[in-house]
C-alpha cells in the first residue's frame, strides 16, 4: 500500500504534519505589489507618449505661427500707415549689436544706485516746483489679502479707466472715423475712443482722470501692462538698486497705446532686442541735479538698474520668434529692459 504520509516526495512510515501554506493575506500583498508595478509602468509609458505629443504639438504651433508672422507683419505695416502712431518703431537692426563690442555678460557695469527719492505730489504742485518730467508713481496700494479677487479688480479697472475710453466721447456713427469707433448703442450712437497718447493730454482730455499702469518688458523686447509694481515685505534685493530700478527705463508715452503694443509684438526680433540694448545703455549719473531733472547724463557709460543680462543659451523665446535667433552664430548675451513707469510733463 501507499505510504501513510507523503510530503515533498519523501516517504515515511509515520504520519507527517500537514504541509504549511502561505496565508491568504500574503498572497494579496504580493499580487498588489505586482499590480502597482504594472500600473506605474503604464503611467510612465503614457507620460512618455504624452510628452512626445506635446513636443509635436509645439512644433506644429511653431510652424503655423511662423507662417502667420509674415502676414501679421504685412498687416502691421498697413496698420502703421492707417493708425499713424504717436512715435516711431525701433529701427531695423541685427542681433549682433554694434560692431566692435565684445560678447560679455555686461558690456558696462551697472549705474550707481540713485538714493534721491522720486518727486511725488499733484501735477500742479510739481509744475510749481519746476519739475519738467516726472515718473507717475503707483497710487493704488492693496495692503491685504492674496487670492481675494484683486486680479478681477485689476482687469476691470484697466478696461474701464483706460485713457482711450476715459478721454473718448460719444457721437453719431457718421461722425466716427477709422478704428476709433466702438459698437453701436441702442440709441444709435457709438463710442469714439482716444487710442493715441496725444489724445490723453490735459487740453484734449480735460480734468478727467484715468488709469495708466506701469509696463513690464519681456525677453523679446515687448511691453505690456503690469498689475503689481512692488511687493512690500518681499523684494528686499530691490532696495540696494535705488530709485532707477523702481522707476524703470524711460519710454515715450506711446508705449502705453494698445495698438502700438500689438504692432510692436510683430516687429522682427532683432529690432526689439536692439531697442532693449539701447534702453539699457545709460550714462553714469553726474550727481549735479536730481536724476529726473537732468538732460544728457554725465559720466561714463553704464547699464540701467532696471535691466538684466540674458544668457541666450538658456532663454526660450515664443514659438514664433525662436527660429529668428540663431544661437550658434548670434551673441550669447543680450539684455532685457524689465519695467517702466509712465512719465508726464506736470504742466
């Protein structure tokens, strides 16, 4: 007869204990680990495929925008002739800059920090003091809560109190010309906008007050309105830079025109980069007069405090402009003008 106990192929005349089996919970743990590895591998594979799709989408967008850019520039030329902007656009240039200049991080050292505060007060008071050109300081301070609807408030105020609306008027459709006309109202009349900086003067706009925020410059030399100009309690590194870093580079008032900003974005990249270099090239303050009252600056050449050096090996332009900068043959270093407050004549 067969042996009484058989265990792992070994025979015995005496009964052997029942073979031990792993607990069911161990089996569940092992199978769960195997399932997690499979899920993680599937996620990694999906993420890799998604990354490839995103890269392909970026290339397609870049190709499409490059095809559109010449048409936009052609339309911008027509718009320039029709709009007759208040000031000229940056002249044609190259990304190499001026001949004979070395490709270094900073061609000139930063200007000395200006400690003299900016003039503040009403325009009538400043005019009486003989100030000829003044930077308009931010007058709306929000010492409160983050993520509490301030972006909505900013966009609403920027739309409603922009000078092109505040300094505009209402007229019949027949009396509206060119791109100044808004939508027709129920009364049959239309809003007539004031799109040019020449329409924002005291003689043209009267005593009406409007919102004119500071501008922020990007790496491509384009400009747009900036919501927060300064964060109290943060930005401690800005204090040693002085007041020129706070006021920013000097720009004509036409840079606050919406149409001018739009047309500037379709200019060749070489032109806007060259203009940023020109805005950042300053002269050492002489110290004889407050810096906002000086004419031509005395002293040696220096770099404006509101400018930053750009390493073009690390900078990424927008898809429509990335192909215009050849990193193999173009200079490694450029400069970015970061911000600008509007400057007005008090009189």
